[in-house]
């Protein structure tokens, strides 16, 4: 597992949804089933990301290892217990 910036992914997906809605309206195809399906897929992915639990900042990835603290993730040594 790796850390990702979920807020950035949400921003990108929101932008993609707005662009898709704007372009489909501009092209006059906003009622097309394919366009609705694609927008629904983007929105489902966005909602799925929003529903994921947030890991508390002080939670350790491996509770048995002192080197696996999220705040030290950039300097984290390889966990010998993995």
C-alpha cells in the first residue's frame, strides 16, 4: 500500500466531471446514454474515494514498528517486520 493525496484525486475528478458536462452541453449530446454512463462512472469513482476511511495522522501503519509512523513516511526505514 502507498500513501496518495486523495484530495488531489478528488480535485482532478471534479475537474473531469465539469469538463465532461460542459463539453457534452456544448456539443448538444448531454442526453446521450454513453455520456450519462461516463459521467456516472466518474461520479461513482469520486463517491467511492470520498467514502474511504481517513487514516488518523498519528496512526502507525504497522503498530508493532516504531519506524512506520505516517509523519516519518519520507524518512521511514524499511520495516523489518514486514
